[in-house]
C-alpha cells in the first residue's frame, strides 16, 4: 500500500490534538505518528507515541475547550514538512499562533515535530 | 569549554554561505556544523561537513555576487532552532526569502538544517 501523503498525515496528526476520545486519538496517531517519534515544543519534550497520546490529554485538561487548527497549507520536500497553526480558545479567539517543523519516516509517519510559538523573533539591530 | 550559543553557531553557519575562501569556510563549518550533519532544502540534500563545504561552492558559482543574510532573530529551545533568511542578488534586491529549521548536537554544532523557500503556503479552503 502506498504511504499516506504528508498532507494526509499532518491532517490526522492535527486532528489528534483535538480528539478527546483516547481510543480515537490513539488510532489517529497509530496512522500519523511513529512509535518512537519525538515531539518537542518550548514547553514539552515527549518521546514515543504512547507518551504523546498522554501528553495531549494533559493539554486538553489544561486548556479545556481549546482547539488547534492549521493556519497554513502544508509544505513538504524530502520527507520534511512545515506548517503554521493557531490555538483557538473556548470563546473563539486565537490564544497562541505558532509553526511546526517535522520529519516523516520511510513509512510516511511523523518521526519528529518541533514546534515554535509566535512569529520569528525580530532581527537584532547592530 | 562551554558550548557556543545557538546564536553564535547560526551566525557562523550563515557566514559560511558567504565565504568564498574554502579554508575559511571550512573553518566556520568546523565550528558550526557536525561532521555528519545533513543539510536539506527543496533543491538539495547534502550529508556531511565536507559535502556542505563543496555544496556552498556550487551555490556561489551558480549565483555569483549573491549573499545570504539573516532576516530574523534566532529562536531556539531544546537544541532546536528556527530563523528566517533572505538571498540578496548582486544588485541588492531580495531574490529569495525563506526559513530554516535546525537541530544542534550535544556539542552545540548543527546536525540538521531543513530549509524552505518562501512563506508558508496559503491555507486550502474547503
């Protein structure tokens, strides 16, 4: 069977962050996330699919009613991906914007995501 | 000796792209780039420091008089970095803008850079 496209994989990955049902979330990550994949953002560093399934529960509990949605298309080359995203609070306002960079394994699953919050920092002036 | 900061490492790495003298360029990459580091952009996939030293020559020969400069500050967490850059043609006009994501090894050298050209793609509308 052909690998899923990077777009299909990232869409499943993003859905996992919003899926409250653990079995469904695990199913999404079974498809989209490598068993040993590593997720890192400024506040977290999580190794393995099981750990990510649990990490997302923690996120959902800390920010009830918050959703994550893609804020750009998904760009990819050489099994690497980039996309922008935003976090939407229960009142519909954007609470955090950020960008993720990732790498896909030979089977098309994510082996690595590194997330950054906010825009690029300003260029330091001499 | 303490590791160099991510900022110092990225500044040396960026200087290497503009350094026409091979010995000086190699010296910059000795400090900033892991011996087995992998550089990937939409048009290239280069493994190892020696290969990157040579790849940059090719870039300089294809685009004579072109320089690369940082277009943002350098953001980092957990040994990961992001920054924006721009390519400046001989007439001073910006020819390409892009962004790089990278990972630093335990010794502070870059083990991975993945570059992307242009801004994030637009979000596909349903």
